[in-house]
């Protein structure tokens, strides 16, 4: 899928916003499977086009037993659709139909990947919208639309956060220090897209990216976890003027809809964001190509509707 090369602004900090950065000389990391729990930059080079892996045609694992509402056990109802309870991680599907784990800090290339929704694992980061959509497809699901994702987070009463109307510190994994600055220096002019924004050690740093469901208070009444914070979540929409009719947008994003037409959309913020692009469920980033990926980008899948 070809990706144009406009200049790309990394998520989480609006131009002109002053952010207090926390620096550290040494950052200890653990293996990707260990426990864990920071944002963005001003600009990064446009990503390279990622090769599209081929959906597997071999046998697919049987779906989980249905949960109340008619959704599979790993999903919950969000209006007329089902949505994953947890941010997705990936499994590699082999030619015989068997699955093996994929390290969530590694780029998903060179294999057939299947989206999985499970508690207590690190979700997949460093993933583009193109790759996320294909992983959902390989799981018999699809990438959620912006309006589906927003309804799952805000509910029929349009609550501001998954857990209610008012912000509660610590409920979701947000507001962490600027991890890219800690590891690669405070000057954004020195940051490189492949080397720094996609540094696999960023999502292995203790205290930043959290396992799915670890923030037990960051959950909707229907049982969907981490819709705000932890990782940005790609949705299926591309930017156009109708996006403002689907989800709430800040004035700054609304003004750039025309110039960002065709870009991808991700929602919810990640572990280093608070409210730079909207509050809680209304946190929307709409300035990156569908082939973009970095340490903050993740996803979950929907089904039905």
C-alpha cells in the first residue's frame, strides 16, 4: 500500500505546547515478556510503505464460546457490534494452522499475523493501520470504525472516560514522562523515525507500557479495558470532512481535516498523553499515514454490525 511522504507530526503534543520532560541517564529494560506500565515528538520522517502480508487460507482456530450479548468470550458488546475486551497482541500463524507468540516489541513483518485479545499480556505496539487491519481480518474480525470505537468507550450516555464522566488520576495508564526524550535526548531534531520512534526497547521499559487489564479501573461497564491510555488504537476511518460528524474533535484537529484528508486515525491516547488531542474517549489523532507505526501505536478489533 503506497504511503506518501509528507512531514509527520508524532502524536501527543500539539505544536507550541510546552511539555515538562523527565530525563534519565540510564534506562533499565526487561525482556518483552516481563511486567511493565510515557510521549511523543514534534515531527518524524514519513514512514516507508510496509509490505502487505498475505492472509492465510489454512484452518483458523475455533472461536471462543459466546459471552452474554452474543459476543465471543474475548469480546464485549458495544451497541450492535462486538469489540475486543483488551488491546490486541499478535500470534504468528504457520502453514499447518498452529499459532506461536509474536514479541509485542517487534515489528510484525514477514509472516501471517493473527490478532488476539487476552488479559495480562503486553499489547502489540510498532504496528501500522494496514498491518492492524490485516491481523483483525486473519482473526475473523475487522478494525473498528471511529464511531464504533467511540461508542464502546463513551457508552450511550456519552461519558467522557471509560469509567465515568470525571477524570480520575491513575485509573488509566496515561500521563507518564516523555520516554522518547528520556532514552534519545530532549532535542526532537535528533530523533530518527526508524532508529528512535521504533526503538524496540521503548515498550520494554519498566513503568510505561502496561499489560492488558493491569489498570483494572480503566474499564467500561461492559468490560472493555484500556480504551484510554496504554497504546493509541488505530481505527478503520481515513480523515475526511465527515470525521467531525462521527467523533468529537478539538478545534485544532477540526481545522486541519481538509489538509489531512486521507490520513489514518487512532484514538484514546497512550501512556504519555493526557488531553493534548481531546479528553479521554475523545482523544483523536488524525495526522499520520495508514502505514505509520511507532512505539505508541496499537489496536483492537471489532466484529458484526
